[in-house]
């Protein structure tokens, strides 16, 4: 993974990762979500649509590529957990009612 992040180093990992990033960015996943498909189904459809390109990539995969894929999978899982935590915090924040005690009128006796 460090090899990909460092500029000026050109390797096969960069090539398949660039290809995958381009394909994912151009894939219209939100249309599938809008039609009621879940993320797993959308991912399966993406793989099916791009199966030839993926097959070509796998023909050239080596151990470094597998390690790179593993590291990016861990990174995306981490990102997913961050999004879940943020969503829970937002939901909790929306449930909390704040009371401004300074604006409360004093009761006369």
C-alpha cells in the first residue's frame, strides 16, 4: 500500500487500482439504490458488468496486488464504521432536547 501512495512509483497495482476507481466512479450505483436494490446486489451487478476487465486484471495479479487489495478492503471497512458512528451520533443529537434555562421566566410568589 505504501508503494501506491508514494508518488513517482509506477507499478501494476496502480494500474488496476486506477481502473477500478474509474469504473466505480462512473458506475451509477445511486440509480440502483433508488430502484430498491441493496448495496450487496449493487456490488454483484457491478462485478457482473465489469467481469471481463476484472478477469484481465486477475490474470496479472501477484502477491503485492493481493496485499494492496487487502489493505484497501480494511480501509473501506474502517470508513464504513466511521460512517455508522457518525450516523448514530447524528441520530442521538437529533433526539436530545436542549433547554435554555436563562430564558425561563421566574415564577412570582
